[in-house]
């Protein structure tokens, strides 16, 4: 069973995400790291963990993905996910938004 929502299409995109995506799009495919960050404190832990993996521990092997930017709009963030060899979804709670989105989009390969 699936749930579908309609999201208004916008022309805008996040300049910071696009700059990051462009910078990393010329490199060989990497591991995409994303987090469902939710509003609770567990979401904050997921965000910090994803940033730690992508920006400190495995900087050369990973790219940090904005979940909203990658899956609500066809931008550079989505392209980084498409090119990734694997994805890592770090969840903020038991609802597992990142994993469910990756599975449904065909990106849960790793």
C-alpha cells in the first residue's frame, strides 16, 4: 500500500544545495548520506550523525543529501542520489522516512 501527496512545483531551488551538488557532480559516484531530520530531538541526532559521516569521517567517499531537495524537486541533489553507488539513510525516528523514500524510488541498493 502506498501513500501519495501532491507537492506544488516551484521554480526556485536552494543555492547552497545546488553549489554543493555542482561541486560534487564531477567526482566519481559516491555513497549518498541522507537523514530524516524530523522536529524532535532524535531528528537532530540523525542530522548530526549524517553530517559527521559525510563531512568528517568519510568525506572523500560520501556526499550529504538534502532529503527535501532530492525528493521534492529534480535538482542537483537528486542527481547526486541517482549517481550514487549506495545510499545510507539515517533515521530520526521509527517512521523511517529516508529509508521508505529510498526504497520507493529504487535507490535502496546498499
